[in-house]
């Protein structure tokens, strides 16, 4: 079993920045994939950014150039640096991981609100 704990969400003005963190813990696991997803009210959950064990990254077109995903393998933690935030970035952000045994785990989500 893997537990994911997200942190770093909050209220920020348009143009501001936030950094989300997702720490994975548990026993006897290796992570192959970690990703950040978001779900706005009335919309489907969507992939925002992802990173694999070899460091390959992928971003949604809507966040390219503004968001950066990174990971600390020693800490089993993934980060999402969000800059130049827009009101349309408002959503609950979820962390998701896939282990090398193809087990999938989700975090509980953290609210990001971009508003003046």
C-alpha cells in the first residue's frame, strides 16, 4: 500500500505562484510514474503534468511554459511549481502514482483557487 499526501494548495491572485508537493510513503514499493491531475467543478479530471522514473516529463498544453514538475527520488516526493496562475487553473489538484508493479494510488487532493 502507498499513501500519497499532497500539500501546498491555497488561494493566490492571478499571475501568482504556488508549489504543490506530493509525498509517497509505504512499504516495499518503487514508483514508475507520478502525475498531477486536476478537476474543476463540473469538469472531468485531467492530466496536468507527469514524470516517469527516468525523468521524462509530459505537460498539458494549457500549462506548458507555466508549470514545472519535478521529483526527489530519495524522498519519493513529486513537486508541481505553478507560475503565472490564471483563474482557469482553479481546481482540486490530485497526485497519482503508478508503482513498478502497476498498482495505482491517488492522493486526497488539494484545492487551488486563483482569484483576485
